[in-house]
């Protein structure tokens, strides 16, 4: 079956969805211990959450990039995730989707969340033909994410290293077997209608 060009694929339950972020150990490890982001975590800047494990691996270089050595799996409420989608704006202007560039800029300035569609990645972190959602949170969305939506935070750095090791040895079936089981997220079409170019 052909993958849709733009879709939310994620590990999810009836009430939660798992997203990924990577931080320095100084931020990541206390977040895991407390189940909440520590005081050093900056609430006043945009934070990007990624439902795709392999896209996170691409972004953090399998947890080897400076400041991204600790990969977190953050389980958040589906209600919160869908609130963010309802209040999101695309991160770039799309002719035909937005009335004009000025209208899009106004939306972007006011929106507490923004959506970007980036190529999904394979086990070698090469781009695939279809795209996965990245969700940027700022202002009210960041506060809700940290204080209301977060259900659990776990350290998946060991998993990242194990999968990377298998890929490096050419054991792709074994590596694929360890990946989180990301399935199409049942986001109502109306939630994504204004967010798909």
C-alpha cells in the first residue's frame, strides 16, 4: 500500500501519542527522573516535537550531536496534541492554501504552534518519498505541553544506540524489529485540512 504524501505516523494509544526530542544530558536526564522538564528547560523559545523516531535519529545523528545526546520519548495526551494541531499554522507560505502571503504571516505571528512536513527517513536516514509532521510549539502551547499534556518521559537513547549498531552491521531486519510501532494517527481530516500543502 502506498504511503500518503503527508500524514501523522506515530506510536499512540487510545489517549496518548509519543513524540521525540533530543537534549543535552543536563536537560534530558533530570526530565526522565522527574517526568517533567527541569528548570533549565527554556519555556520562552519554540520547541519542536517529532512523532517519527527515525526522523529524530536523523536530526540528532543517532544521539551523537552535541547537545542532543539524550533522546527522550515524551508521551503526551492526544487532546493536547490535537489542540496544537487546531491552533497551528504552516511554517511556510503555500500559494492557494493561504489567501496571500500577508494573511499567512499574520496567522504565523499569532499561532502558538506551527507545522512543518519533512521527508521521512529510512534506517540509513536517507529521505523517503513521503513526509512526516514536525510540530513547533511556542507561547501557550509550550506551557500546556510542559504542564498539562506530558504524561511520561522516558530515555530512549539506549534504543537509539542499539538500532544504530544493528544498522551499522547491516542487520536491517533486526534493527527494524526494534523500531517503535508507528501507525497512522487517526487525526480527523479537518484537523489537517489547513496544514497540508
